[in-house]
C-alpha cells in the first residue's frame, strides 16, 4: 500500500488533474457534445503528465535532494528504476488510449510524450526554452479537448491564456528553485540572468496575463460574468504576486506564491464555464 501511495505521489495527481480539467474545458467550449472522446483525451493527458513528472524526477533526483527533499525519490520511497519504468509504461498507455479517439489525438499524444521527454532530458536546463515548452504543452491540453471533440477553433484563444499564465509561473519557479539549481549548475532564467532579471521578466509576463485573460471576452462568445469573475478572482492574486515577488524573496515564499497561482488558475476555469455562451 505504501508503494502504491508513492507511485501516486510520483505522478503528482493534482498537476495531472489540472491538465485533465483543461481538456474538459476545451471539450466544453467546443460544444459538440462528444464527451466520450473528451473523457478519453483527459485520460491521455493524465497519463502523459504522470509519465513526464516521473521522468523529470528520475533525472532531477540530486537537485530535488536540495529543493524538494520530501519527494518520493530523494526520500527513498521508490527507486530510480521504479520511476523510469513507471514513466515508460504510462507514456505507452497514453498513446494507446489516444488511438481510440482519432488520428489527430494519436499524433498529439506521440508528439507530447516525445517533446516532454526531450524537455526533461536536454531542454530543461536551457534558459527560457524549457519554460516555453512547458507553457506550450500546458496550452495544448485545452486544444486537445477541442481536437477530441471535433472542434478545436474555440479553444485557441483559451490556449493563449493558458500559455502566458503558465509561462509566468514557470519563471517564478526558477526563482523559487534558485539555490538548488545554482548548486547543481542548472541553467535557468534565474541562475543565468540572475534573480533580479528573472523577477522583472515574471512581472512583465504577469502583467501581460492581466491583458490576455480578457481576450476570450472581447474575441469570443462570452457574457459579462466572465469579466466579473476575472476581476474579482484572478486579478487580486496576480497583483499580490506582482507586489510580493522580489529578488530577495525567500525560495519557500516564492514556492507558496507559485502554488497560489496554480489554485487561482482553477478560478479562471470557472469563469470560462460560467461565461461562455452556448
């Protein structure tokens, strides 16, 4: 039972759940009612995310001994071999499930797994490029829902919102992980450009989120409740992060801000669900 719990933690289900919810969001705004295929696409996203998380932890175990010592691998709850096999099996399962949806979904599953493996292996330690890939893959979850449902067009503006929001959070995470990344010579925005430059970049992108998050209302078929929820639920958190993120802000506090932004993202999901007009 303890080992099953360890695999559960290795998959980081909340991260995976966020991606699955994004798929359902894409399926919802697609408006075709093909919920059976959207559900399969959500399963694909859960599996891809679990595979990526496991492989990333497999490669970053030494860094996590400093930044995240409570995680499954540095704490010895699973072996590196366990993590690698878990990653391979969940990746293969995701491709098999995607084959039952449609050809575009099958292709997306293959590309997503391949790109995320390459990211963890080579691109994560590249300045900004790795962050852009994570943001792009997160945005792809929304599009995946539309593709599975047979109508991807309404999801594209939502994907842009996801991309910019996740990119801001990615930059914030490089600041939160600065100490461990610096010790392990990991090249990130924070370690190469400095925490001050990383903080400025975060603030610029976070400010861009404030603008981009309203695009679905101005360009799509959304009613005013969308703007109300964004104004009351999204903007205060972004402004709070803009105020709190400074070069001398401690890593643990930056990590908490990152988690707050993740939870706040769910409020945006609610805004889309309640705001979109059938």
